[in-house]
C-alpha cells in the first residue's frame, strides 16, 4: 500500500512540474511573467564580471576576458604528440618511423590510426581529427 501511494505522489509531482513548464506556452499572459524573470536573470549575469570556481580561479564572463582570439584553430594540438623520423619503402608499401616505432598502414599509435603513408608524409586519423606528419619538419 505504501508503494502505491509513493508512486501516485511521484506521478503527481511529475505532472505538476511538467505543467508549470508548459503553462506559459498555453496561456500567453503568463508568458510575459515568465519572460520578465528570464530578463531579470540575464541582467544579473551581465552585471557579474566573473564567476569564482572551487579552485579559487575566476572565469571571466565579459568580452574583455576572452583573450585575443576565441576562435583560434586548435586542430594542431596533436601535432606535438608525434615525431616522424623516417619513411622507407618495403615491397611496394611504405613504412614510417613515428615516435621510435616502425609503422605501416592501419597500425595504431597513441590512439591514432595510420591512414596513409607516402614517400614524404604520414597521415594519422582519429575520429574527425587528422594529423599530417611531413619529413623534414
């Protein structure tokens, strides 16, 4: 009997909380009250210059705290993970020495798969990330 009451009370709480979210959509006059609350919350955030996090660091929220270029291309982060030492050809296929390991096509190194080896470069792939290692760089 107690389980049934608990289930019914939980069900009522879920229905009430869902209806409070949907109510401003169904009744436009309540939507104005809902929007004014959002505007008030947004103005509070705009007046705040930073947020303090547990480690004592602050995260800037204003535009001046973004740094020089927030859209900086960070796709070359993985380039420093690999060092191409050499490429050689064995029986019509190329092999490469990457991070001291001899690799051929479809081998794996540091989570990347060797996608392609040519006479002067190695292409590594991991999901949407590609790293191209060139000889002499």
